[in-house]
């Protein structure tokens, strides 16, 4: 069994510590329960989903010992992997009758014959939790609303208690206290970075509950009661672990905590909401980092030309960027820039603020990470990598559907974990009928799933709701300030930063970690604008950089939307849009029922002061605050519902999103630096959908699913960039070069896939794949570096790197220079380019020199391939689909690797670029009776 655990790899110690839990499982409680509704009640049908590797479960000592003895995880850790992984192989010939082989039913309830009698639980009178034999999904029934919420908490703790504990500690910047400081104090550093995003005290966490309840009136009071009932359910399970060791997760004794977790508090749920929202629901906050690219550009090209070069790579509003709706939605425009409103740090002067004061050797990040909007936390959570921008959605209105009923294939990408970081719940009680996925610890409502007659999902929008303000440092006595000064100028006064100690008592860590507990002191430091990220120099004066996030101190405001969705209070697409407007985090929301599909962009988007530059840090003196900004509440004026991107049953016949630009004139956030250009990974979906409905053709659900999975193995560079590279290279260059070009030609003609359809564990078009991997960084360096120079190239790459082959987290091809290369080469060839780059970069504007550069880098790439794969001919190179990993060596395969989020690992699977939890929906009962039963091959065909 592969897949290492951050609890440590020496499992014999864990077995020993867990041996006390080898007693037989306690019998299920038999308290009277509510009347369990028949399976399918209030359910028109047509809903399917899949959650890799599976529902997962709490693993006790006996189960862990059995897993170690057999080498296999419990079934629920991987029982949905065959559905998820095997769709890849079936995609080229997928039929309607095949869908149930790759997705399970998302129907309400469980048929009597499919109930697992061993797992029926009645944790208190009024609550019954059933499990289906096939996938162990909890189906929760409550006699009252309070019972249903209690059951949601109890079921969540049953399946994810330890991971819930990890998330609440991480959200509070206290993960070191649970799992130990980590190697080289890595977990302490994670806590320090989280503290720079959400530095809340316990009092502030509680205030968010109270304030959110008050703001929502009677509905808010209901949400608060729901939260308390949910917490009661979690604590009921925690209490049972004190007396029944079979219910205690094995991770606790392994960590030297045989007493198990502390009881749950409502504020723990707020902390997790803050953590998840801070990862997936934010955009922007990289202005200081981006400003270094501007400084380097102006240093090389002068002020005027330097700004033009900066804009070439910023791509704030590129008209060629793929969009989700063709309707125009202008983002808030601060107008002409006032130089006094902008505070650009001197090149190279940014220093990361390290909150660690004592008790640790943890050190801050380099200046390239100082203001990157979360630092290490966005790349890993205590060793748990969580992608930020990886979800997708494809929706077709009934007018383009063969059955006349809307179609949806959609889902979030939140990484691959063992057990999965999402869990599935089916909730039923008075006023509640919903099924779907949620993050453990905030799973009182369904966050992504279905109601009685509709389904919904989300993708991260990356829209701009975070800004960096530059605080000019001062000393109260008028003396010269330094970077360590603890006062700043705001509205003419020298004010103290809000500061307090955040003390960690580190845990002992994994079972093989002998380090004793330590007292580590971190320091909270915030201005009126938010937590301090770092320091720098502006015009020779020391400054501090603060992160202002529109959702700061308001992490629970979004609950209103999910309460309504879970309660089926949404009536149609317009009502859905209005409901999702309650979500203050930045997300793209998608909805389908039996008649309509719709899209809405949620978020609190502040109105910037006139004269500010959204791409650069803002002066924090108070004159250029967000309009209507109140430092006491962190609220401000913001864009209205009508101004946010939205569309229903679009005239062009589809809604497609893969975290791409939402609409014309909707400005990209500063941390999406160049990603919204002429090439975006969403084209892998959009091109195929557009072809599928061209000329009056219609799609069925299998065809839309096929489009998603076919695109999931396509290398974006091969599909979208290579054709223009090929035109520049031409047909000359000698027989050896022509053979290399022919290798790439063949790969692209076959669809530019990275897949292994014959299951021999070698990518089918390995020579083309490995040649492109070796060529890409070399060709970009040759195209752009001669004009940009080393310093500017590196500064741009710090915000938007070249782009890499698939990574172990699954999804890929978001960040990259694909659009830069495409626009530059098309302009060099004389093609029409909307909003072209300010100058020609490849060959410094000479087509012949550019051509020779591409050829020479391709030859060098071929030499690297031959050496790396130990072959004499590139065509003999073979890249494995999956492989045993040596963490000290480069990856030599394409695979998805499950991060072990506890004691049990899961083996890797074939790489594919698709959501984690995915719904396939065609609600029955539409104009032509719902899903077509015709089993015919998809009519859509695209080579590859």
C-alpha cells in the first residue's frame, strides 16, 4: 500500500498504541427513531455523482491493524475509485447506458434491500442514520429539524472526526498543537502563515456567529440554532469515543492522545469556514508581488515602455480570453490612476513578516512569497495540498439537449485525500431534503449537491476581493521609524498596530517523533486594513504591507445561502442567483433543474477609491480606503447584485467554466496574472461543446460527460499552442528536426492526450508528451528572456510561472505562459490579434530569428529526452502512467497521488484533469420527460 502519512511511516508504533481499541465494536444504539421515508420520495430522479476514492470512515485500532496486515485500506476509502478512474478508458466510446458504471445514484434515501443493517445508528430519539451497502453514504433522518442537524453532526464526526480536528486546528493557526511541529518546524510555519490570513481571537470568532445571526434576522437565528444542534451531534459522537474505544480514530493514540479530541465548539466551525473560504473563495492580494514585476520592467525599459511591458503580462482585461457568459459586466473602475494613491515597494525590498517570536526555528518566506495571498497555506495544509483553482462545470440548456431537458456535468476540485477531504451526506427532516458534499466541520448544510428538483455546484472565481494596503510606519515620539516599528500613519495620526501573542503548545507529533512539547509564541499584528504580511521600502521609507479581505471578520455570512439550498427554498434560476448573492466569498455558481441552467458570480467586491490601481498596492494613509470603509466592522460599499456576472439559458447554447474569465470587461484579480489571456484550459471543454451543438446538433448526457473526460487528459499546450508554434517552425530544418516535428505532429493529431488507454502503464503518445515537457521551458526562455532579461523574467514568473506538466494533485494547466506565447507568435505571423502585446518578443521581432530559436530549443529538448530516458531515439521514450515515487527524485510519471490525511493511505491512479466530487445531472420531468433512454453512441466526434 503506497501513500505516506504525515503521522509518520513507522506504522508498527501506531499499531502498538492503538492496540487498546481491538475490542469488538459496540452494538448500534436502538433508541426510537423518526419515520424513515421511502427511497426516492420528493425525488424526480436523474441525479448521479462520484467522490473519489470513497466516502471514507473513521479508522479504529482494529481496522488499522487489519489494513496494515493486508496492505489494503478499508473498502470505503477506495470503493468509488473504479467508477472515477475507469471513465478515462471508456470515454472514447461512452454510451448513455454506461453512465451508471462510472457514477453512482445521488437519489434520496436508500432502498430497503440496499440498507447495511450493521451500520444503522440511532444516536438519540428522533434521529436515524442509515448506510447503503455499496458506498456507506450516511442517509440522515430527523423527526424534527433539530434532530436532522444533530444527525448531520453525528454522521460527520463518525466519518471524519480526526480530519475535522485537523481542519479546526489549521483554521485557528494551531495545527502544531495537534500533530506536532513537523520536520524543520514545517507545521509551525504553516500556522504562522495562516495567522497572517485569519488572526482571529476566540471572542472575534464568537462575534461572527452573533453578528451573522443578527444581520439575517429571524433566518439568522434559525441558522444559529442549526449550528448549535449540529455541534451537539458532533459532541455526542466525541462523548461516545470516551467510553467506546472502537469509535476513537487511531490517529489519537498514535499522537499520544488516547483521550481523543476536545469537545466541539461553534467557533470551531467558524474557523474551518474561514480556512476553506480563504483558500477557495478569494482572489487578489498579490499587488506587492506584482509590483516587483513593474519595477523590474521600468528599470529595464523606462517608465512608459516599462508600464506597457508590465501590461503585456498582466492581461487585466484581455478581450481574447475565453469567457463563461458573453454578456458584458464591467468590474468596478477606479478611473485614472493618481500616483499618490499607489505605493510601489522598491525592487527587492519586500521582506516577509515572520509571526514566530520565540520557541521555534521557523523562518519567513522570501520576498517572492511575502505578499502572495496566503503563502504556503494555499499550497499545503499541514502537508495536505489543496488546489485553489481547479474546478469545472459544463451546462447545456434544454434547447441544445436531445431530450429537451437541461444537462449538467459539474464539480469542485479540492484535491485527493485519504480519506477524502469532502464527505457526502443525505439529509431529510422537516424543511430539509438535500444530498451532496460538504467539508467536514462545516457540514451542517449541503454545500454542493442537489435539492428536491435542482442541483448546484461551484468553481473558484479568483475575482478580486483582496487588496494590499501599504502602511507608512512611524514612531509616536516623532523619531525615525524602522521596519520593526509598531505604529503606522492613518488619517493623520500615528496609531499602534493591534498586537497580541498567539501561544502554541506543540504536540508530540507522529508516533516516531521523539521531540518534546514546546511553547512557541507567534504574534498577531494587524492594522485597520487587516493582518500585516511583510515590510518593504517605498521612496526610502519603511512600510508595512497589510492584507485587506472583504470577508474579513464575516466568515459566516454565506451560511444563509446553503440553509436555503438545503431547505429547498430556491424556486428557479433567478431565485438561485439571488440566493447565492448571500455568499460573500468569490465563487462561480451553477444550477440546473428540469427547465433551466444558470450561472452567477458571488462575492463581496469592494468599491475601490478613485485613483487607485487595482494591480498595485494602495496607500494606507486613509485617503484611499475602500469607499465607505468602516475600520470597526471591516465593511465597505460593494458591487451590487445587478453588477455581478450572471446568465440563464445562454443564447450561445452552453455555460462552460474552468476558473476562467467570467464575462467581457470583468477585470481579472491581480493574483491571476496573465492567466486570463488568449489561451485558457477552459478551451479544452468549450471547443468540444461548441462542436457538439454546431449546425443544429444536440447533445445527450453521455456526450457531455464524454466531452468532460476527453478534455481531462488533453495537454493544453498541444491543443492550443502547438498549432501556432508549428506554423512558425515550418517544414524545413533537415531530416532529424523534421522527425522531431513529426513526433509532435502525430501526438497533436491524436488529440494531444496524456493517457494510457491500453493499460500497459505507458502513456500512449509518450514521445510527444516527453518532448513537449522538455521543450516548453526552453522555448519560452528563448522567446522572451532576450528582451525581458533575467530579472524581469524571474519577477513575472514569481507571479505566473511558465506552466508545468501535470502535478500529483490532479488538475493542471491553470498558471502558465500559454497566452503570452500564442499572442506573440500570432502577431509575428501577421494574424489579427485583439489587444496585442506592446512589442514582438520572439526573435526580438524577427520571424526568421524566432524560427531558428524554436528549432534550436527543440533540438536541445530532444537531447535531454534521450539522456533522461536513456534512449537513442526520442520515439523510444516511454513515460509511465503511474509509478513508485522517490520523493528525492523528479516525477517520472503522470499520476494522481492521494495525500494521506491520517493513518491510512490510498494508491495512486492515472492522471486526469477533472473535479474531485462530480455530479452528472439531467433532472427528469422536463419538456420531453427527462433523460432519454435511447442507448446510442454520442454523435459528437473530435479526433482524439
